[in-house]
């Protein structure tokens, strides 16, 4: 794999747009997660 310097502003703009779209997708997923914790009651047995 070779590193190729890209100085075209269109490529930079595309990468910036992609990262913003990806971040928005992650934000949408996190906003729609419903966290429900159910702690079962532990009863002590008397012997």
C-alpha cells in the first residue's frame, strides 16, 4: 500500500462530508437506543 498525497479540495470536501454523514448516522442510532435495566431481586435463603 502506498500513501499518495492528495491536495484536491474536492477530495477533502468529500471526506469531510462522509465523516459528517457517518457521525450523524451514529448519532441517530444512539438517540434511538432505549436502555432498560432489570435487576432481579436476590433473596437470601435462611437455612
